[in-house]
C-alpha cells in the first residue's frame, strides 16, 4: 500500500513543482510590457504620484527583494490586492471558487456515470451497432468545441424548448442542501440543478467522450485475459465478471486520465463560464485580463497550479490503492 | 519517410474501414477550401451589405426582427419591424446581421484554422522532439531537470496560460498577402489573410511537452539497444547518434501524436478566437462569438462555423486513428484541449 516515505517524497516533489510555477509566473510578470502603475493611475498623473504608487506596490525595490516579498506573501496566503477592485485577491478567489469547483465536479460526475457504462457496453458488443453508435458519439464528443456546444444547447434547450435557464448559477449546492435538510424544501435543489445541468454537460462532454474511448479499449484488453476466462469457466454471473473483475482492472488508466484532465476542466471551465455567465473564477480571470489586473491573474495562476498538483497527488495515491502491485518508489 | 511495409499497412487499414475514408474527405474539404478560398468563395467574406442582412440559409424561411435607427434632427427614432425572409441560393448558408455571406466566411476561416494548426504543431514537434531525444539520450540529471520542467509547465493548463500570455503581451496579428489576389486571379477578394501570430506561438510553446514526453520515452528505450551502443563504441558523436539512430525510430509515434495535436490546436485556436484573444476578425471562433449575440433570431450565424470546426477536427482525428491503427505505436490518443 502507500508507504509514509513515498507520501513525503511525493509531497516535497509537489511543493517543488508549485515553487517552479510560482517563479515562472513572477518572471512572466516582469517581462510583460505595461506597468501596473498605468492601471492604477490616470494617464495625466504627475511623476510624483506615479513614484508614490510605485513605492506602495514595492516596484522600486531591487528585483530579488520583490521576489522574496512575493514568495513570502504566497506562503502566508497573501496574494496582494486587486489593482482595479481593491479587494484582497485571495478573498476574491475564495468567493468565486465554490461555483467553479461545483461545476467541475458536476461535469466529472456526469462524464463518469455515462462514459464508464457506455465504454463497457461498447466493448462487450464489439463491432455491433451499439458499439458503432457509442464510438461515433465519442468521436463527435472529442471533436466538438465546448463553447459552441454550450451555445447550441442554450439555443435549442433553453431558448426553443424553454427547459433550463440560459445563464447564471441560481443557488449554490451547499445552500440548496441546507434548505433541503433544515426546511425540507427541495426548491433550492431544483433551482441548483436547473442552472448547473447545461454548463455541466457542456464541460463534461469532451471528458465523457475521452473516457468512453479509454474504457472501451481497456475493457477489450482485459476481456482477452485468462483470468476472465477462468471467472466465466467457474460459472460467475457475467455482470460480476464484467464489473467486479474486468472493469476494476480497466480503471487504472482511467484514474490517471481523470487526474491529467483536471487541467482541461480548469481551462474549459473558463470558456463554459463565459458562455453561461457562470459566476466562477473563470469569469473573474477574463475580467482581470480585460482590465490588466495582474494581481488577480497571478493569484489565479498560483491557485490553478496548486490545485493541479494537489489533485494529481491524490490520483497517484488512488493508483496505489487500486493496484497494490504498483510501486511508485 | 515510410517503409514499404508501413505503406502497405496504411493501405490495408484504409481499405478495410469506412472511417479513414470519411476522415480523408472531411480533411480534403477543409484543406481545399483553405488553399483555394478566393476562387471558391462566392462573395467577398468581408463585404457588408445592409440590404441582404440576416438572410436565412437556402430553403429556410424565418421571421427576422430588424431595428432601423433613423436620425430625425437630434432625435433618434428606432423602429422595429418583423419581416419574413427566405433564403436564396446566392447565399446558401445565409448572411449575418451585417449582410456578409456565411459560406464565404467559413471557406476563408479554414485558412486560419489550418495555418494555426499546422504551424503550431510543426514548431512544437521540432522543439519537443529535440528536447525529448536529448533528455532521454543523456539521462541522469539532465533528464531529471527536464522532467521537472515539464511538470511545472503541466501544472498550469495550456488554455489558462495561453489566455494569460496573450492577454498580457497582445495578439500579434500577421497579415499574409493572398497570392490569388496579387496575381490578379481574384482581384475583388480581400488582399490579405490575417493569421493570429501570438496564438500560433503560444499553442506551440504549450504543446511541445507532449512531443518531448513521447520522444524521451523512445530515446530511453532505444539508447540501450545494441546498435546504439555499437555506434557509441565506434566513436560516433552524441549528435550523430541522436540524429541518425534515435530520431528516425522515434518518428512513427511522434507522427501519430502530431495529427492529434493538430486537432487540439484547431480547437484551441477557436476557443481563443471566441474569447477575443486572436486579434483576427475572420475565423470560425470569432464568427461564433459574433453570432452568439444573434442566436435568438439568426441562429445560422453561430451554427455553421461551429459545424465547420467539427468537420475539420473529425477529419484530423480520423486521420490520426488511421495512422495509429496502421503504424501501431504506443501513443495515448487522448488530450485535445489539455
């Protein structure tokens, strides 16, 4: 299983990667044209005012002092203040993060609950109409840009049929659950579902297609193994053979892909948030880019890098749990 | 570049299955449109004409609400009227609210997608293969450092960093003169095609690691082979070994990867254009963003450019599947938008 030494090693490794990313972000900031002073002061500002702003931001310090200040800030969770909004960046990110995380999880859940059975069905009905149908669907899913899919869903499902709202979040998941538990009112939950379903499908489709393909090819490989023959020969019911034995062994690569695709979910969520006006981190970053609000961009990149490293840390651990023969030393 | 046996295998797979044929047709459609755009496009894709705005596609009738703003002295008078419009064969896919022909815009849009897809993948291919082979060949601390660098790069998703970098540094649109117009074959068409330079570079920089990882894996497994050891013992330089022995052997899996990366580059370009980071005003992603505002009335404006992307990406993906089935390297087929 997972040894303590491995966990420590993997953790230190993760810290190094985050440090590398943080440094890269710092370098990017310093080679970028355009000074934050221009963002914070009017074009007519006097040299004295510009000087004062530079001093406030620490921009007149030597570069290594700025770097150390920045590292120290990141370590204590202080990502600075937004140039434009004035509020602390960490607070802005924390306020927006739940919406994005909720969307990413919903997309992953939708993708997994559809893709895994579809992949299994496809593999067990190889070269039959069901398999062709599933393969065609996943080819389309992989080849469709998600922002366009989102727009088409809005156009057909929301505008023409009038099923779900075209934009916004309605209510948060936690708030909806609280309403359900404390006041026995499922209304919040319904609102939550109605708002999240289209964005989640939009974000999850590519992921779903990818996992369907992967599950299918892994299952086909497993079904040819001898242990499957043995299971069948000793009279185990077919669903047990498929789901308990073959599928379990097919899941290893799927777990890895889920880990690697966190990057896709983070990047994709920006686009989906723009299409559905979802009040998450993605819309915040697009705003920040339009306003050249570097502090928000920087904080966001750090958050993204930390999330990626964290998720992949857990993916590696899951890997060893799923397959005890894998040694990650 | 390919051996006889490889070519035979490519042919076999092609004849056995319907999918590579569909893929080839899709891809040819896009490539031919892109190259011969000025000849094929029925209208100038940038020509605006308010008389024919909001025309639905051929055979379709649609009620369109139009706003006319009239200046009466200092007063602005806005009148709304609903007219039923029927599509005509002159504009088979309809026109947008500025009266531009959708079909012509789609034909021209193929250029941007193709150039970005191919150029960015070539750059990533060169950069990644060089790094990967070197790293895998030398091993040791060079390789360690290299793998850590890749991981840092991976920890920030490509799309995120691309948006940040283009947002900060600008979009660098590059106007390329159109040979058909300069030669006087189609004098009425736009003189230049604008290629989003920053997007091309950024996509290259953020997909090189895919090539590097595959090339590195190949180099790692090849460097202990007898013939490589023999070349080393007979005094061949590292550069010669990498170029003559490692590179040709790593080429097959890298080629399969390249087709997949072209597909993701096309999607990434459309996403960035949609978000307004491309700096060009004639591309599929840009047109979808434009059509988004008019989805309630003129649905065709956003529909068709999206279908064009799907056709292009399906074409490239099916080509990739074909190459993979025929050459059978061990390459992960996944991963479009990171």
